[in-house]
């Protein structure tokens, strides 16, 4: 149904991870950007809401990782994030 649609999800709380999981289940290619540190996928903690998604760990306080995130978003059709207003602008 959504085959060929590219979605970037910024790891967060609330309905965003669930919405992105549903998009992945409908065939979209979803890449979730995780924060480094405890709870990241590289630490072994897998979230059930990440099923069907590809993952990348980026430190969004690092200029090089910010550039990678921007490149991912530029190549995507949609962005899913659940941050409070103003966070993404930073």
C-alpha cells in the first residue's frame, strides 16, 4: 500500500513511534533515528514499536550527525516526530 514511501522518525514518546510503526506495516520504508546512550538499540534494548523499521543512532548535538539526519530527511517523503513545539527548530 505504501511501498516506495520513505519516512524518517525521530525517536520519542507518545503517538509518533506507533504511527511510524503503522506506516512501516503498510509498506513504507521507515528509518528511526535513536539517541546514543542507555536505551539505544546498540545497548540491546529493542522497542516493540520499532518492528519493521530500520534504525540509526545519531547524536543530534554533533554537527556531523546533524548533517546525516538532514540528508536522511531531504531524501524522505515524510517526517514523524513527537517532540514538544520548538524542539525540532533547535
